[in-house]
C-alpha cells in the first residue's frame, strides 16, 4: 500500500483534469476500473460540472531569474484551479495572491478556488519573508476549458444485489494521508474480496462534485446501499476514528462500533462537515454511510500542508485500517437474522454432539455459550451481531455457533440484519 | 424591578381580599391588567371560592399596654386568614395560637390557615421567650365574609393564537423573594414584548385556589397553551432552577434546558409539590408548564420568614432571571420545523454567495457550519432547536442560518416545533 | 429453614430416582405437595424422560480392603447417573474415571453424566495423591432402569388466576446452598402466603429436564404466568443477585429492582446460562421469569464441591432472601394502575380530612406527598410501582396513599400493572 502512496504522490490532482485520470490509471493497474467522464456543463443535482483544469507549469521568478516558487518542486505551490496568468508584478501587487501559514512558517499550505475564478500561489512563510520588492515574473501555465469530470468505480459482485459502498476522494494533489492512503487501503480491500455475499462498490471520485455527480447518475439505485463508508486519512499514526452516519443507528454504525471495540478508537456523531458523507447523508438520500479515518479531518497539524507527505503515513497504520475494514466486511457478510427451530425450552444439544457430556463443572466453553445465546435470541428479530453485542462474545464465535446449529437443523436463516 | 418589590412589600396579601386588589393596582400602573372578581361560593373544579378575608389591625398587648406583637410592624405577625378575635388571655391560654421558629429565634415565620377557621400569631422565638404570664389583650381586627377572589391577566397578542403562559402567585404578604420578585420579573418581561409571534398570557393570581379558578374558567381554552412557566423566588442570589413539566419532554422543557446551558443552573424533574405547576400539570390538564425559580421552594433558610425581605432579593438576580426568560422567549418565538428544498446532496452555497470561496482551509466559520447543519437536518421533522442541540451551535446562529437559507430559496418553514 | 437444609442434606438426589422422592416427602411434611411421576421415555419438548437412576452403595477399596472412596461418607463421591460397575482395576486403569479439583486439593467435586452412559468417582486431590497402584475393588451398586421423573407442585390459589411461579431445582445431592437453601426458602415463603390476590405456584423439579417436563405438560397454561423466579443459592453470606428475565423489562424485573434498592445487591442482565430461567426464557416461551440468588452460579469457591455443606449457608442469609421475596410479593399483590377521579387540578384534600390544615410550613409529610404523587400520576397508565419509582417514595407509602384516596372516592383501580 505504501508503494502506491509514493507512486501517486507527485501527480497533480484536482477535481477535474489529467491528474485524476493519471491517478485512476495507476490504481487501474492493480484493480479493473470503470472510468466515467462527465462533460463540463452537465447538471448534477444542484450543481454543474465545471470546466476542466489542467496545468503544465507555474513559477514566480525573481529579478535574477531564479524560480523562487516553483510548481515543479511541489504542486501545492499553485492554488488549485488557478486561472492562467503571465505577468510581471511587484511584490506588493503579487501579495494578495500569496498564501502562507504564518504559524507553521516552513510549510506550504494547500489551497483551492474551484468555483470563483482567480489565481494564486502557496508558499512557506519563511520564503515569503525573504522576498524583495521585485519585480517578479509570474506565470501559471494552466487551462480552464470545457472538458469532463472523471471518476471511477470498481465493483465486486456478490450473490446479493445489496451493496456496500466504499468511497474515497481522489482530488487532492500531493497530500499523502489525505487521501492517497485512503485510495491505497480501498484498493487493497477490493483486491482481497473474493466471491462475497454482498456486492461491494468502490468509488474513486473527486470530493463534493464527484460524489454529487455519482449520486445524480445513480439516484434511483441508492436504495441498494446497505452500508457504506467514506475512507480518508487512513494512514497516519493516530487511532482510528469512526464517524456515524446521519441516522446514527444504521447497520454500519453498529458494525463499526463492534469491530473497533478491541482497539484504540474514537466514535463521533455525524456532522455535516468532513468528507463525502456530507453528500451521501444529505436528507434527500440519508444513506447508511459513515466515515472511517484515523486522525480525523483537520485534526493534525500536517493537515492540508506540505508536511502531509509519504513519510507521514506508515505501512503499519494502513495495515491496521485495512484489517479493521476486513473485520467489518466479515460481519457484513455473515450477519443475518435466524430463527430457532426448536424454540420451546433448550433443544438437547448433547444427543446432537454439540454439548460436552460431563455436567457439574463451573467452567463452560465459549462455543457452548455461543450456541445457547444464538438459540435463545434467534426469534427472527435479532441478528447475529445483536447476539454478539448482548452476549459480549466475539462475532466470530457467534457466527460459528450459528453454523453448527444450522448444520444440526436447529436454526434457519430468515433474513438480513436490521 | 427592585423598586416594584419595595413598593409591593408592605401590602398585606392573602388568597382573597383588598391586599390582592391593591397589589394588582400597583402592577396595573406599569401594565394594563384585566382584573377578574369571582364571588365567594363559586364552584371551581373540586374547590369552592372561599370567603374573603380582610384585616385592619392586630396586636397582643402586655399588661403595661405595649404591643408586644404588632401587625402594623409586619403583616407576617398574623396567621393568614385568621378569624377575628378580641380577648384577654394568659400566656398559657394564648400559647397554642403562637407560632415561632425555635431554630431561627430572631425570625418571624409565615403561616396561614385558609381552609380551617382558626386564628393565630407568628412571632420571633426570642420575643416569645421574653413574655411574662400576662394577662394579654389579644385582638385581630379581621373580617371573613362573602366577597370575591381576585386575579388579573395581561395578554400580549401575537400573530398566532398559540399561547405562552407565565403565571405568578400574588397571595403572599410581606415576602420579597416569594413572590414579589416573580411578580416584578413577569411585569418587566411583559413590558418588553412587542408584537410577538406567539400570544403571551401573564397570570397574576393567588396560589392554588387562584390557579384552580383560572383553570375552571378557561378549561376549554387550555389547548392553546404551547408552553408555560410558573415564576417564583426569582430574585435571590442562588443559581436558577428549572423544574420540568409533568411530561418531562415538553417543548418548554427543552427550551429551558437550552437557554440555561450557558449559566450556572439546576434542572429537576417534575414533582407534584411546589407552585401552581401542581395545578397546571394535574393529569386532567397535563399542560406543558414548568417552573422557573432561583433557589427553589423551601430551599433557603429565609424561606417563609421575615428574613425574606427586599434586601434578600437583588437587582442583579432579577435581571438575570429576566434575561433568561428573554432568551427562552427568543427560542419560542423563532423555533420551527423547516424543509430543505434542495435535499439531494448539498446545494451549491457558493454561487448563492453563502459560502467562502477559498477552499482547503481547516477552519470554517460558525455561520457556514450552521447553514450546513440546518440544510442537513431540515427534513420537516427537526426543529431549529433540535439542530442547535445536535450541532452544539447557539440557537441564534442556527436561526440566522435558517433566515439566510430561506432568503436564498433553499428552505421553507413547514410548521411549529414539536 | 436451616433445619430443613440439614435434614435434606444427606439424601442422594439426582434428576430422577428415590432421592428426589424422599426430598419431596420431607418438603411435603411442611407443605401439601402434588407429586407428579412422568414415565421414562415420555417425549417432553425436544427431550425424552431418561431412565431412572438409583444407587445403594459405591466404593473403591484398596488392597488392604479399606474403602478409600466411600459413597456412605458423601454421595458426591459418585458421578451422578453412573452406570453400575463391579471390577478390579489398577490405579492406571481407574484413573480416567476419577475426578478431582487440583486447585482445591481437600475438596470433593460434584460431577454428573446424565446423558452419556459412563461411570466415575469424585474425590479430593489429596486422597488421590495418596493412592498406590492398586489393584482396587471398584463397585457402584446403582441401577439405570425404566421408571419415572418426579416433580412436585404446591399452589396457593388467589382471587386472580394470574400466576406467580417460584421454581427451584431439587436434583443436586449433598450441596446445601445449591439448592437446599432455595428449597427451604421457597417452602417458608409458601407457608407464609395467606389468601393472596394472585395465585402462587411453587415448582420443585429437577434442573433442566424437570423444567422442560413441566413446560411440556403446561404448555398452554404458561400465558397465566405474570411473574416468576428461579430460586437458587439462597443461603450463602454474599449479597443478593437478581438476574433479569430475557425481556429485561418485565414486571418482575422492575419489582425486584425496587425491593432490592434498600439492600446490598447486584442486578445482572439475562444470559442463557444458569438455572431453569434458561428454559422458562427460551424464545418460544419467553416468560417473565428472572432468577434470584445470593452469590450467583459458579461465583463462589465452594460451588459444586463438598464445601457447600450446611455450615456454608446461614439462617440470617436465608431469612434475608425470604424477606426480600416477601417484599416482592407485597408489591406484586398490591400493584396496579389507578385513575384519578378528580383529575382537573388537585382535589381539595383538606375538606376530606386528608391534608394538614396549617399552611406555609416548609416540611411536608411523606403521606401527603404520596397522595399528591398518586393523584398526579394516576391517569390509568402508571402503576403504583411507577409512582414509587418516579417519586422516590417507598412502595408501601404509595400503596397506603392509594388506599386513603380510594377510600375518599378520589381514586379507582383500573387494571393490573404493566
């Protein structure tokens, strides 16, 4: 996963343009993707697909001809979606177009201006402090022109057409944790799924406008979504954070709380700020989509700065995020509601070989407890996850007990969870 | 407000009689009142309007002819509703009619006997301890005769006929916090209301029998009451206390919890003891009426004693009570349920001038957050107060966001709060 | 009660056989019992009544002819339901049939093997450690033959056919707390009931198969059960433990929480392990049956060992269990939903002699508070227990207030609780 982060890092992404295309091409080497191109001007919900932005180069040259700010060194130096410019200006004239982080004077900030046509440069405060009055040659060799918005899907079909949506934004330029780590983890998860029960849809799309475009084009199919996650900031050293869906008690909310139980984590309530859960959880859709990150949105000093580089994300953290997702997938795959076919009194497990024969001992095995719990709760209304939560037993033990009981003809699956 | 407390303090009030009339006259100088007189003997719910009590003078004279207990010094000296008496008695004979507070030997207690015909005096334990055997001249120059029960209303009409009821009891004699401070704060609040949305009804009535009389005469109109408060003990130095309505989750309960959040306060559950919330919250009416006090009922040593004088209530405390009520009025006035008219995905706020144009910054303004919250939650089922509570934003910010969104055609009011 | 424990202690009980019959005979001396015999082979729910087990003697004799393990000293020495055996064996051959507690080397464990035909002995680890290679004479003089399963009922008929079920298991041999103490407390409770409102059914039956047999034979009558308890481990020095019914909010759950409030106790959620609540709370029946113990199932080191002897249970602990049950019976007997017949405002209690006449005092009596609470809450939807819980008043005070108000014509019983 870390190799993919490093490979994707230099690409200059934005909400449209060749950076996104190149990113999807690289992901596509690992995972078959269906790439969608949606023309500029297309109406998508309340929005319109904007013009496509591409950039070749950009610089600020001092009177000596040195590039004091140079797009080739970092694509963060140019405000995203900057209109083209070619001019000679004094520092005073240039100043309103320069963005720095005075509190973090060595770092370059990340700034964009998608929907108001302007241009600008981002640079370290310390570099700005060293600049003389100029005049400076200021060039942004970009184009803003009709084109398309690009996004991609990878679908792992299941036996059921109920879908699990994993969405990650692909619009940020050289920022590793936000969101190359998310892209890498999603890619690894997709590769790991084999003939699942549910259908898994991975969405790689630019933030906000990409999710809105996808929703506009899939409006009638959102009812299939049984659970979803936006995946971002998946690789920093912080503990995992799960942000609940707008509903607060959707299946995915319970699944994530269950699989996070065993590890350091934080669970926070939904808020309409953050990643594309904002769109998936808008009141018209109100989808069961939460958000999984490590340190959340704007919660670390490296956030949206040049310090969010590949060294900031670790293979261990990405592996931990992936493993957590994998456990969530296990629960989603395996959960369901069952009915005890012998609900009056306990069935005699002993004669079916499901119960130890020597009585009177004060210890009892987890497997036997799990069978008793599954039998007791399986009235068609409780799912295996319900049983795991009520009993305090691991989901895996509960699922295995259900298998054993189903094998013995004592249990029947009667439906999906909640 | 404190001047009104001082002016009202010497009047000898009871549940009927000229003391109540004089009190309403003084309040009426500040606020137009509709005064109601309900004749003795009128059946009101399970009760009957009692005979009217008036008193001119009362004393206990020692053998030297000195008034050792003197109504003219404090009307607390006579048990409220005492029957007339004129007799010469030894201390031993008089003793069963004397009430003191042995634990607070310098204070005169407040006692009444409305519904059992008797008479008595209240005095400081220290004064009692100094009395010789007598004989004493004992005179209560009172009348108990057919007359009327008096109460008053002041109504501030709103555009809606939904009513907010503010009720305060006017039957206690010279006790400043209980309830001249409540009367003063209610009067100030009424004077401050200008062309409100809701209709505000201020009720100045004697405790218990007054509220019961009002309920009996307005039985069919109680359905209009959207929220209400009994207001008492509004001027002591203690923190504010809100006692929930019987329902426990009425609109007023949530409004008061919200406006109290920022200041020291206590919230207690309903109990059928205290002030006239007992009547408003009887199960037949079960009105959404809570009670606002500072230190509550019987919760301070000065309670129902001569120490509850104008020095015990402070202008600052009354101003704080008034300000809290004013904030509650703001929420009641402004709250409502809204519907997001662009509920699929977020509407594009930027092109409507409602959103900052430069992206990527990790700080975001409260006004923008408030708009996102209002849009996300406005599905017709959540009120602005719901949004304020879920988001943790101030109600004011949420209300302003709703205004801005309504102005932009993105939001429509669809109904009252809960 | 302790005398009954001591009398029952030596009897060798199992899930069938003469030990159970003798036990019921002794209980029957104190309480008229209806004894049921259900033949071997009878189908009961998913189970079949097993063969009857009886034992006369059993021993292991060393080469010198000494009984090194002797059934006559303690019936725990033989694994319950052991098949007959008569053999000479070396220690090595015998070893797989010997059960000890290496961590408690002086104690004899309790073991059974009801449903797999085998045989065995239980002994102290220290005794085992002292045994030479043998050969040993090994005899279990038992019979496993067609016969019957025996259980008994004692019913105290009430005015209502709604039933309270008190069930205790009678299948354990010489173990005092588990469950002779439960039998003794149930017997004492039954003897104390006189002409109750509800019908009380006491069930003395072997664990699991006994409860299952009873359920099979009373399947259509379980709808009468309004509340129930399995009673076990009722005499150790630990605090009381109440385990909720499967429902978790059944009437009995609330009653037990209420009566336990005043004493040291623990309340735990339902789990499908423990005593016969496992059967009563199987999903097909889902009866409102909880479990009352002192230290619960497997929660004390003496559990299922020879240390659970009559010295381990105390008269004080059994009296405390009985008293708690008695209080629960009081609530079950007395609880109900009432309707305030004068629900508009407070009725005038004073003219009905139900209220102190002197007003203004800051203390008020519990009896008056209880009347105000009952009046306020009696809208047909709240029971007296609801009132006790919401008000924090003792149930007894609330019930007495209801009596007084009913006597004054202000209150009418409208139904059972919950």
